[in-house]
């Protein structure tokens, strides 16, 4: 198509590849927003649900932990479950990004978006 124009043909390929990557990144962001991860603490007494983008969507607390004397423990369990869900969300996101970059022939440790 752009033969005879030197490196401009390669530039066209690069632009097309960049557009494809942008589309795949948008799809991945949407998928991560729909993907749910579950964080737990206290051997499952407190569970936190979040999207893979890290948005907290719900908590499930076993009623057996509600005792006025254990307020601080309950707060710690809730915080631990939320942190666990956020860590799993970040791990899922990094895993999906790694798959995307490898699928496009880019180095696995390449940070996207640029």
C-alpha cells in the first residue's frame, strides 16, 4: 500500500497495531469491571466482594461475630477482607494485562497503558 515511501509502511502497521491494542485494552477494562473477586478473613467469617478493578461491591458478615466486646476484632476482620479482595483484584488485573501483552507479542513485564 505505501511501498516506495520508505518506513511509512511500517508506521502504518504500528498505528494499526496501536489501535488494535487500544480496542483490546477497552475490552479488558470492561471485562475487569464485570469480573468479581472474593476476599476473606477470619476463616471465612467476613467476605468482601469486589470487581477486578477494585470496586467494593458487597460484604458478607457471619452473624456469630457480632458481640459488643469484639468490636475492634470485627472491624479488623472487615478491613482484612476488603484488603484481601483488593489484592486479588489487583492480581487479576495484572494477570489479564500480562496475557494481553504476551498475546500481542510484547514483553510480559511491559506496563500498560503507557
